[in-house]
């Protein structure tokens, strides 16, 4: 069974249209293997937005830098995740459907036992029993989960292997399960590269992935991402190649203790 990324009313409408098209004699050979069909933003649009909001950025003690080298960009962001920072990750075209799949995502370190509390304190403010999801490099699924399948749209729940649960407490639900997203280089090369950089630093091919929002619809445009960043306590915002970084809040100073406890 193949479950599309928008397995609900929106997906049902598209499916009905495909059925009608096929019944009318039309051909339907489209294979949807990623969900990145929404709008994207150009670098000049992002630059203009940040210039226009300079006073707000300065008031929030935020620095701005540009890193056009993708390897250096992903290494820096992976290091920030491993240091316990909360990342707003805004890349490419927005996802179609209800799930954040690595283009409009908030990212964190799954190894931190208190990462759920950190996210809820800084941004989400949601019920403590609600789990956060693991994005995993597709090739590593069998090593970390009891079932092996391609789950690119985060629509299925697998059991995390019992011996691995203590390594990733932030994405392990109370029953030992995780609503995973498998990530391939073909579907999302930059997100895949970020996760590989995180794996190189930590040995864990998984990042915590939750939707880029604060009790509202998932952000779609750069202005919405910046608004969410400025009104929350997110540490780092990555808009394409541009990094907006808050002055160190002190959480990173405690990261080594938390990381050791989580590991």
C-alpha cells in the first residue's frame, strides 16, 4: 500500500480527479515520491526581508551570515543540533500535506532526554504526552526500527528496536514506537546531507523533526518563518543559505551534561 503525503481531504480530491481522468481515457503515469510541491523563495527575497526587519533582529540580538557552501552549511547546522540548539530549517519548496518533511521543519537532537521539554518551553507549548518524530537516513532504518519500509511522508508508525530506545529518547514514544520519516538523497539532498553530517558527529543517523510552527499552520513563506523565530526562543534560523543566529542563551553551556545523560 502506498500512502500519499496528503492522506486526507486534499489527497482525496486529487485522487478523485485522477480517477475521473483515467476513466475519461487519460494516462496517469505520475509517481509522487516526494512532497515538495509548494512554493519556494529566492535568495533576494530573503535578503530583502532580513534587511527590512533589521531593527527587530538587532533587538533580539541576532546575527546574520550567508554560507553558500552546502557542506559547510550542513556541518555548522549539524554541530548546532548536536549542541542542543533548536533549529528552524526553511529550504526549497514547501511540503504538500500535513507533515513537515525537512523543508519547513524544526530540528533537534533526538539523544537528549529533555529535548521535548526544551522544544515545548522554547516553541511548541503542547501537551507533554505528544511525541516528536524521527527523521532517519533511509539506509539505516533496519538498524534502528523493527520494520523496514520506505516511509517518505511520515505516515506510518514502527517500533524502535528495544536496544536503541535509550539512545534516542526524545523521539521514542511511551510504547517504544516512532512515527518515522525515511530520508533519501534523491528526494531531499540537502536534508539528507545535514543528517549525514549529524551522523558523522554523533553516530546517530536520526534527527528530531517537528513542524515549523507555533500552534498555527506550518510556515510557508520566509516572513512567516522569521516571525515564528523572533517570537519564540528558537536558537538558529536557516533560510536557504542564510543563517540567523540568536546570541547564546546559555542552554548550549549545559549541553554536554544533557548529552552525556541522554547518551
